[in-house]
C-alpha cells in the first residue's frame, strides 16, 4: 500500500451536486440559504479531518439552472461565518478575476486568513457563464484567452499586494511611539496592460504568508496559469488514463515555470456513491436520476455545449457533429463530447450522466471499494487528492466520513488527527516568502 497521504476537500453545492438533490426525501430543500445547515456540514467535515471546504460561485443564472446556482450565499460571506464555528478545516472561496478588482480580492482573502488563523484559500476563476457580463455593465463576456491573460496579471497583482508588509513589520512599541517599521512596508506601484495598482495593502501579512491559491481551469490557458500561480488544481477527469495524462502535463508545466511539482496539488472532482454492496450504491444513484426533470437536464447539457439548440433532436439521438463552440468552459465542453462519443450515449443518457457530477468522475461501491478506487488514482499518479462532490448533502458526506475515512486511515493513507492549524499545513505546502525578502519557510 502506498503511504502517500491523500488530500481531501468537500465541494459544497447547496443540498448536493445532483441537480435533483433538493427533491430527495432526506434532503432539506431550503438548505441553500440556511446557515445552520452549512454549519452542520462544516462540523461533519471537520470531524472527518478533511482538508478544506470548497465553495464555488457564479454571478448569473437562468430559470432552469441548478438550484444551488439560483440562490446561493456569497462565498466570502459564508466562509468567514463558518470560520467562527470551526477551528481546523480550510476554507476555499471562489472569486472571479473578470468581475473583481485585485485590491478587493487581496484584502478580502487576507482578512479571511487572519480571521480563520490561516485557513483561507482563493479559488481563481475567470467566469465561464457568459451572461455574467450583463450584471457588470458589460454587453459581452471577455474572450476566453483574454480572460486568462487578464487573470495572469490579476493574480500577480494580488500576490504583490499580499507582500506589502513583511512578517515582523509591526513593532507597536508603546513607549517609543513606533507602530511599525517603515523599512518593512512595500508599495507595489504596478502598471500593466489591465491594471494600475499602487498599494500598499491595508492588511498585514497573512498567517499563511499568502492564502492558498486554487485554480480550476483545465484548458491549455487554464493549466498554464495554474502551473505558474496555483497551489492546488481542481480538475475534471473521467478515466485514470486521462487523469494520468493531465497530471503529467501539469506537473511538467510546473517544472517549466521553475516551481517544485510536489508543491502543486492536483485534486480532481469525484462523486462517490456508497452502499453495503455495489448494487445498493448504484440503486442510490438511480433513485436520484429518476428525479431529474427532462427540461432541466436538457438545459443543463445545452449550457455546457455552448447553448446548443436541441429542439430539432430526439432525446434518443446521439450528439450531432456540429456542436457550437463556446466562450465559456472549454475544457468541460471537450470532456462531455468525448464522454458521449466514448460511451455512445444518447442525448438523454448524456444529460443524466452529467446531472450530478457535471463531467467529474463518479464511483460506486462499498467503503472498501471506494477506498480502493481513490487509492489507485493516488498510487498511479492520477491525483494527489480529491475534491469530494456528494450528490446529496449532508447524507453523502456523513456516509463518507463514517465509513470511508476509517478505511483510508487504517491503510495509512489519511490522517487520524489534524497536525497543523493552517490549510498550507494540511496540504503539506510551504509558506511562501515575500518577494522583498526571498525567503521560503517550510
């Protein structure tokens, strides 16, 4: 057995990742806007010694969107609140580089890192919902590659602002009347293609040096940005072979970016269904599938395929060859098309397949079988860990914590207790030094 430790996050998605999860009899349909609901989930995840809670975000929706996208808390409101009722688990919030400013993001995440004693993470996205532009005084969404070009500069500005203060800058000498050492305060004075930001940041150096940076793009532009800037990479991979290819490609890009590949964690999404038998696990899956409203499922698929119009097709047809291109999530579009071709799926079968996991890996089995599948991807270098995408919450998380975590612990693959208080500590990542001192601390 491999003794490499598995990193595990919990991807929060309302009442569950399955689009019909809210209809499940065990799920509180109003959990989307109930703080006590999220508090309970956070407590379960921390009981399981998981690395982090991961919260996605979107800035637009339509009437057929996933219910978790129709009403949702702002991540940078919910996660700081959860910081108060937890003590160890990491808190990863999504924020777009397309519809924010670097100073705002630098300040908010530095603040959350202080408030949580070093548990914050920023999931960097460029926004793939094209209608988000219409909510920010823009008629057209920025082109895909330009979004990543802008994001590259955005992240560098944020990191520069996080380096405004050296760790020991604040003296606070009451007798001498000296509050800080001005030699250890640095003004960024950034002037680039997209941003002019002077600085400095009005937040001292955060407990983690920098909050952890997560990046969720798997396109060529996305992986290039991630290799340069990210500590954790969230991705969707359907097969071990695809996961291994992605893992090798990204780790190679990390080296080319003059970084240590062991200091970038690749964590694909996975949706586990757990049962006393594999048949029971699959039965749980089918129960959810039967709750999908066809119109909603079809719209969900259309959204990932560039707004494709299915009105002239039967649900029992295969995908046509002329699928429109998208300015949205290009890597997910490619994955879904390849899935349909590889498994010869009808349109109906395809929207059902992505209704819960949205193209991420879905696995079935007993706790031991689930552990076997996760371990195989770790041992064979398809992943460093996983972002767990439970189809129903909190029941899916509870089952995993109570039944799968003990198996992983018995195999020496997962911690029995937290050994650190910071998210960087949980993930085995170094504390970055300041660009002004060039010190990296383990």
